């Protein structure tokens, strides 16, 4: 079972990681998005990619829009 992408993103953000890139852009139409990839860079230089598919993709995009 894959971990919840929103929970992964929250966890990385609490570790002071910064969102470097969101593909496709957050302001693109949600109706056309089936996958979202969020690239984060942490203070130790580590890079992480959180991927979300279908309904989770819409959830992670909404989280980024409202909570970051």
C-alpha cells in the first residue's frame, strides 16, 4: 500500500523542506490532471518527489493552494 501523498508532503514540509517544482502547475485546470509530481528540497540537500494519482492528485493540489 502506498502512503498518502498529502501526509508525505506535510511530513516533508514540517522538516523544513521547500517545494521546488509542481508538475503540472498548480494553477492548471484540475479536470485535466491525473498525476501530480511535487519536487521538494530539504535543508540537508536531499531531494524528494511526491507523486499523486487521480483523486489524490486533486487533493494534493488543493493542499498546496490552500496550506502553503
